[in-house]
């Protein structure tokens, strides 16, 4: 069995979560938790222009995360509504 990934949340991402409706937070946290076992689940998409940044969809929200395969770490970078996620 593969070693699980460690999930790391940026402080800014924790702030993103506080801006979501409560029921969406549970769905997002659950989906991110599943990344520990499968960093690239079905439906995840690699973002163009980046070596190791991916996106998963959770309802109308998008979770942007970076996979550090060698250190077995996933860093969650952004959680935003799909209409806002690609704006900086």
C-alpha cells in the first residue's frame, strides 16, 4: 500500500473555508481528506503552466492544491467558488 499524503492547509485557505456556507465546508474538507489516499482522483485536473498544481471540483467550489510527491505532502492553496477561483 502506498504511504498516505499529509494534507497541509495554508492560513489563507482556512480563511477561504470560513467564507463558505457551512454545509459546503463539510463537503470540501471531506473531499480534501480523500486526497490523502489518492492525490489525483478521477476528475482532478492538472492546471496548465504548473508542474504540480491540480484542481478538484466539489459542487460549485474548486479546490486548488499542489502535490509534492517526493515528500508525500498536499498543500491546499485555494478553495473558492468556481466563478472566483481563477481570479487573483
